């Protein structure tokens, strides 16, 4: 059995207005957690941050992660960056495709359709956990300035900044939606930072910038002495973020058996 991970974090974008502060810290924190407490060898954890986290580089690393895996392997893919949406073109989504913003998001987005197709080819018996701490928001508002004491801001890139149509324009030309895929058919386990209609927040927490979900999840895992199931983690995450006044509800999606596993095993 081999344990391998890809941890991605993007703070700096070519557009200064998209700059975040906690994503690189998230990626490094997940990489350290896996290496120090879950027996991931340092050489088997790939870290891509800022300008190195182009779509080409992330996609190449993801393909290697999946295609080189064998039965019994444990894989982790964490992403901390902006999220956005793009008009759906194949009718599998309602109105739009959710998308991750790599460093070069002006030129290329990483679409949920692409990830789904890649993960559907995961070899049998391979366990893949995906941690997506970015916004998948349907709001057309622009990014708010850092006005709160903890300087929080949503990890959402308004599609208009990327030359894409806003949600109101998408609604006017929307195609009928096909049946969405059920959780029981998923090959991966997904822990997202928020619901599809919410923001994931970037904020100063305990003296440094982090993603609210990533930082809280890591704290809960440590508090459980690194032995906690995904289902238990999720049940604790939602109220913990609510108590910290973060209006986001992490989602746990995948087969029930996957949710009952100890994290990163």
C-alpha cells in the first residue's frame, strides 16, 4: 500500500484583486498533517502553490496521482483557492459548472466535469479523499473588501472578472438539467468547504491566515488524537464553524462506507 497526496494552494494570482492570504498555509498544513500523523512519506506528497499551481501542472499531478494508483493505495487531493462557475454546456448541471481557479484562471479553469471524469477512472480498491476549500457560489456579487476584524473574505472569483457571464445571464439561456449523479456512484470522498450556494472564507485565525474549514478541520482531527471518521469530523465541523460565526456548511459526499472510514486511511 502506498499513500500519496497532492496539496494545492493559490494566494497570488496575476490579477491583484483576486489575491488571497490563507490558501498556501492550508496546503502546507494539510501536507504536514499527512506526513506527521498519517504516514505519508514526504516524497509522496506533492505541494503546488501560487505560480506553480497552473491548470497544466495541477492536472498533470492529478492524472499521475490517479493513474499510478493501485488497489489498497490511499490518495488525498486538497485544494485551497478561489472557486467560480462557468455556463454549463452539456446539461449535466443546473445553470453552471462549478470550477476551481488555478493560478492561470484567466486562461483555464478546472471544471467539476473534468474532475468527475478523472475520478471515475480510479482503479478499484483505491481510496481517494478530496478536500475542496474554495467557494462554489452562485452569487454574482463582487469580492468584498477585508472589513471584518479577522480580515475574512470569500474564496469566490466573480466570473465577470474572468470574462465569463454572470449568473443572471446564465439563467436566461439555461439548458434543461439532466439527472444529477448520486453519492453512491462516486469513486471519491469529497469534503467541501461549503454548500454549492455559499462562500468558503479566508480569514486570520490564531494569528495567521487560513481557510476557515481547513483550519477548523485540522484542529478537530488533532483534538481527536488523529483518530476520527469522516462522518464524525463532518458532524463536528458544521457547528464549530457556526460557533465561530462563519456562514458556511461543509458538505461530505460519497458512499456511506467511505464516510465511516478513519480519515486518511
